[in-house]
């Protein structure tokens, strides 16, 4: 009986070890021996549990081991997405750019360009810092809007493009105000004119025109000040900046009596004072 029990125990231990060995060997199957779908599913599982960077690397293995398969195409765009979610924007752009290069006509090419644009847009700095990322974002957003005008991402891209453009104009205004406060009027004029000429659709244009009036008056260039005020009054007649510019011109004496019946006076009386008759 004792011998039988000993043999049974030995058998059970052996069976257990063999069983563990089977499962262990199953878990340690090298990635090169797995199918494209198996690797893709592994990467998806990593992504689902929040391991975005690990998921991105595993998706990349599909592309490496099965480069001409449909799984490789799916894995490449998922790799770009995973890197983006991990805020590894350099790798995200690299993967997205490869996708566009390999599959330019694929429906997901628009999404790849969207990821490129977002990777720059998410890195836009405040107006007090370098705006290189803003310029890159504008370029990538423009490509998305022009190359994929009917994509589901275009409307958002258009809104972000306007916001990024407004951001750049804000940077020019900040520098212009800096020069204006320090009496560096020529430098200030250059910045304000850049806003008027290059970013005229942004929210900063009315103030830029008013600051031009201030700068020109400070230099004794009354005619240029009046021209800027006229543009301001014509395009933004109800703006508080126009009211300020008109009063500034009056105080400075740049408006002579004959101008009371001119364009500036008429706009001021009608829009600012409400004297329509």
C-alpha cells in the first residue's frame, strides 16, 4: 500500500510539472512564431489595458513580420494611434507618415494626416514662447483640409486652423505691444502691420489697426494714422478700438475741421454715437 501511494504521488508530481511545462511553453512562444492576427490581438490587449507604448511596439511587430498583409496596414495606423495616445508625438508622426506613404488612397489616410496635425497642435505653446509648433500645426492642418476636404476630420481641422492662426497673431501683438511701450515705434509698426496683412481674419486685427494709429501718431505721421483709422472704421465700425482711435485722432489734432463731414467723422457719429440722421 505504501509503495502504491508513493508511486501515485510521484505520478501526480510528474503530471503537474508536465502540465506546467506545457502551459509555460505556450506562453513563451516567440513572437516570430505567432500569426499576424495573434500579434495584432496581443497589441490590442495592451492598448485596452492602457499600455499604449507597449501596444504601439507590438503593432509595429505585425508590420515587421507581415509587411504586405492587411494586418500590417491595420497595425500601422493603430501603431500611430497608440504612440499618439502615449504622447510620443515623434513616433506617432513617423508611423502616420509611413501609412500615408504606403497607402495614400486608403480611407484611413485622412486619419493618419489628422494624427500628424494633432501631434503638432497638442504641443502649441503659449504666446510668450516659440511658435514653431504652431507653424507646423498650421501646415499639417492645411494639408488635411486641402487633401481630404470631405473627410470627417476636416471641420475640426478648419476650426483648429483658425485658432492656431489666431494664436500666431496673438504672438505678433504681444511683441508689438512690447515695442510700443518702449517707444520703438518702427519695430512696433512692423508687428502690427504683419497682423493686418497676414492674419486679417483673426480677432486681433481691430486692435492691430488701433495700435498702428497710436504708433503713427507718435511718429507724427498723421496721414498714415488716419488711413489706418479709416480701414478700422470701414471694416470694424462698431469696434471699441475704432472709438478709441477716433478719440485719439481728435485729441492729437490730426483730424481737422473739414474731416467732420468725412468718412471717419460720419462712421463715428453714426455707429458710435448713433446719430444716423
